[in-house]
C-alpha cells in the first residue's frame, strides 16, 4: 500500500516539475497503478477493452485509458469504486459463474483510495 502511495506521489511531483519548468504536459489520465492493474486485467478486461462487449467498452475501455483526460480518468476511477462498492460489477451473471472475478474488500479499498487521490488532484488543479 505504501508503495502505491509513493508511486502516485512521485507521478504528481514529476508532473508539477514539468509544469514549473514550462514544459507542456499533455492532460491525460494518471497511469493505473500496478496493483490495481492486476485486478483490472483479471476481472475487467474481458468486457472493458477493445475486444470487449460493445456496451461495456463504450462506458469504460481500459485499452484507451491513456487517451482519457485527467478529469475523465478521475471520474472513471470514481465510477469504478462506486460500481465495486455497490456490487454492480462484475455483473451478477458473471459473479455466479466466476466468483474469482469479485473484488476483495482490500482491492475495493485500494481502488477507492486511488480514485480519491485522483479526485483531490483534479480539485487542486482547479485552485491553481
């Protein structure tokens, strides 16, 4: 967990340094941390990537994550948290046949903390 927070902090610091030096920084979603990406690859990518179901990938496509703006990424991360907390994802049909796809309490907490960090970062950008 501390490794995750350290990595996320480093990403934000580097972005701030580039801005301070006058380098143009493309507004894109923060990378998905490895620990969260492992869960996403195992539980979400079957439907939410370029080869996934059309309805699922139009709502959220992890293959296109780097193309999302930072605001879109923040909103998508918050939506992922909400879906997992509300047990809406994976869908009930997948939950019954593939219970290993269901996020653990720890995974949900990690994803929700990540989403909150992204939200705070977006709010700080508005203040600048």
